[in-house]
């Protein structure tokens, strides 16, 4: 697959499928066996991606991604992105805050010989998002919140 096609897939993944959102696009982009090992869910393929998008957008209905930089090579595309959204729904045990957050992440999208996304490695910091929402303390204040936490041997 050429670099231009890979970059098109990266753009479709973040700026169309996730940002509009266009859930039907998952049927076109995602291989039926897609199931990254870091996602702990019993779904796979387009259904897994559609489930993730629905969940994230139930928390951040206006979630959108902008690609900051992209590089394609062989069967993968690296994407550096910025996501923004307003927390209007409950998620991960936290009530809606109404706060708008912005975060950056990086992903490697793997594409098989059929031109379908077969795997994804994605990294962004939930911790930073939770701090920005004000639902957990910043790292440098964390110790003061854990001072009474029972100490284990050897720690």
C-alpha cells in the first residue's frame, strides 16, 4: 500500500470516523479480526471500534481530533493528534464536569494487504485528562492525598 493511501486511512480514522462521527466508516476501514491486545473487550472488528466511539462520545459528545503530523511507511501510519471535547456525560466513575479538555496522543495504525486496519497502538494520558477535568489531583499533589494509604512491606 502506498504512503498516500495509508495517510488517507489515518485521516479517515481520526478526522472522520471519530470526529464526525461516522460509525459506518468502521465497516469500510476495519478488518473483521481487529482486536488490539490492549483493549479488554469481547467485541472485535468494526463492532469494537463503533462501541469505543459510542462510549467516548457518550462522555464527550463534541469529541474531535485534529492531525498534527502524520508519516506513512510500508504497512503502517504514525499519527500525532490533538483531541478536544467537553465532558457532558459520566464515565470511568466520574460525573460530568462540563469542562472542555484538550489532549495530545500518538497512534500507529497497522494496515493489512487488503487495505483494512488490522491493529492499532495508541497512547495518550488518561491521567492528564482526569487532572484537566479536576476529578483527580495533579501528580505533584498526589502524595498528600495518599499519605494515609497503608504502606506495604518493601515499598
